[in-house]
């Protein structure tokens, strides 16, 4: 049975939420497309790197799961996978909630895709801590005791469940939880990834947290739309993956992140702001003819930044860090790369240079900027924690903008959302020339920036003539924009 809210009399919420493991009838997280590793570029990465392909070695992770009780007493609570299975027997599991008494099949399917020995792309992950979702919301986030969230010494935490307020009056409590998630991400530098619904509107949790990643499905069969509280009008989900359920899509993204964190270890890509940007900039859009964005809406309303792509995101990390400058850059950034800038160094508009040599065209340019909303403690009582964040105030949510200019200083494109904590520029067929990317702000904050691009030679006139006469029926078409939805 699907989990319902459950708490004891001595620790009761003052609001009610319903937590469920979100799967479609007759399906499980393991019902992922057989070729999902091909779809997200992992097979190509493996072919290129061979034995050097990262596996998530040294990366500690966590998994939250909606409990199953089969209508029995609390002593029958199950939220952990089959730790003795072939996929997971080499791992070390910690029961973070301390209540599990058996195997939860939904948790098993999720764990297989997340860290499984052959089912995932992060088989090198050894240590995983598991939580019951209700316990995580009540106790680990400190919502019942009104204390700070407990320490989360993980790099990635997967949540293939959703939670919604039972009544409109419970929204205040749900917003408190969303803020606690944002505080936790910023404090512990942990990447929290949660799934959307498989239809209808987006869930209250974790889709409304700024600093978490919300995942949908590549086929578009998920809940999508704008946030409705705690900063309304923000598009969700953020990214998609090729599964028939959001429960399966979410660990695909989490597995990709765990693999990337091995490569990022010891670098500035290890920060959560940078890793979110690396995942989003790497997402592909050629799968989706309808994908679009505007200057004030950085990502697509259904498919987010696109389909997660392990190959692209790895290449961004491999491209290394290029430091932005407060003056006009003297050298151009590489085709792939990233930067992490701390608030103390963000004293003015940061600039990055991109060059396209004569005779070439930049087929694709994907740039993503990410930063955290800042959550503070509104309580003056010692030991008490009341999360406070006002998205309409720059003290909580800095307003950063991306502007791409050509050599004449003309604006080529902008991403200037006034409600999000990210910006995204995506262009195709950028002509030869020198371009300057500007990152501006109203309030300094740590940010992560990532980009990827591809360049090809412009066909010689003779080749163009041959094509136009001999292959006129083929024509010339621009690439379709591709996106992936997780489910």
C-alpha cells in the first residue's frame, strides 16, 4: 500500500501532508527504458573513456522513501531496498530512520537505478543512508521539534516520492518544509533531487524548493507547471530523464550526479550550485521539437532544461574551470567548462569570452547559471530554528542575469528571469565572431556557471553548390530542440 502520513502522539505535526511513492499502476521504478544509458549519453562516454569512466567511487549518497505498512502496525514499516540482492549486496546501507523491518519493492527499484551494480551508472557508490520520508520530514528536517535539520554528510540525496498538503490551510506548514530543504542544501552542500508527479500539477514537495532539482519524464507524462507558493510562477520540473515513471527518472538523474561528483571531487565543481549548472547545461534538447525558452522564462514549461546527458555534463567537468573576470577577458573559454564564484569575489559584473573562428559556426551553445536562495533563522530562542526566506527580497533571493553580447556590444540573447534562482541561454547556429557573456547581479551571492558548445566548419561554396543541385530535396534544416522528462 502507498504510504500515508504517520506520526506518534508525542510528536505530531500541526499541519498534514500526504506522502506517496509516485508510480503508475502496474509499473515500478525498474521499468525504465532498456536503452536509457544510450539515451543519456552514458554508453558513448563509456566507449570514449573505457576503464577511466567514473563510477561514483568515494561519493556518499542517501535515499528517502515513502513507507509501506500493508495496513499493519508501525512495526511493519518498510522503506529500504533488498540489500542482499545482486544489484546491492556490495553496498553498505545505514538505516537513517531506524524503523525498517523488511524490503520495500519501490525502494528496491529506485536504489537499483541509483547505485545498482549494473542497473545504474554509479555502481562505485558504496555508502548509502536510507530514510523513511515521513521521518525525514518530521525529524531529520526538524519541522516537529522546530530545530535545525540534522547534518546530511552526503553529496546526492534521491527522493522518488511526492508530498502534498491535505488542505489549503496546511500550505504554511508545507512552505516551512520547503524552506528547510533549501536551508539544508545551502548549509551542507548536498544535491537534493526529487520527482514530480506522473500527471496533473506539480507536487508541493519537493518541487517548490528553490535549491532542489525537480525531475520529470522525457515523454512529458508528468506533472508540470508553475509553482503556486513560496515564490509563484517558477517552471517545474527542472530536467527530465527517459523513464516511464518519475520514480524511475529521478534516480537516473541522481545516478548521473553521483557519477559526476567523483570527477568533481576536490574542484569547485563539487559545490551544489556548480553541479546543478553542470547537469542543466548538459541537458539535451534535440529530442523535443516543442522545447523553448524566453528571456524571462529560462527553461521549458514541460521539459525544463531538457534531458539529462551524462556525456555532455562529464565533458563540462573535463573542460575545467575558467575564471570570470571583472574586466574584458583577454582569452576565450573552451568549448566545455564551468566556473564557481564566491560572493566575496562577485563585486561587479563577471565576464566570459566565447570565440567562433572565421569559417566556422557554433552549432550549439548551452549556458546555465545557478545560485541558492538564502534561508535564515527567524527565531531568537536558543536552540529553536524557524526558517525564514522572502523570495521577493534580494536579501533572500539575489537577482542574477545572463547577457550575451557580440563584438559591437549588441545584445545577442539574455536570460533575465525575476523569479528563479537560475538563468539559461540556449542558442544554435551562432555566426563567427567574438562574444562576451556577462553575469550581473543586484546582490552578491555564490554562483555556479556551466557551458557546453560545438563548432563545425561552414561548407565551402563548391560544396554548397553541389548540395543545392544534387541533393536539393534534402534541404537544410535547423536542429530540433531536445529535452528529457523523468518519471
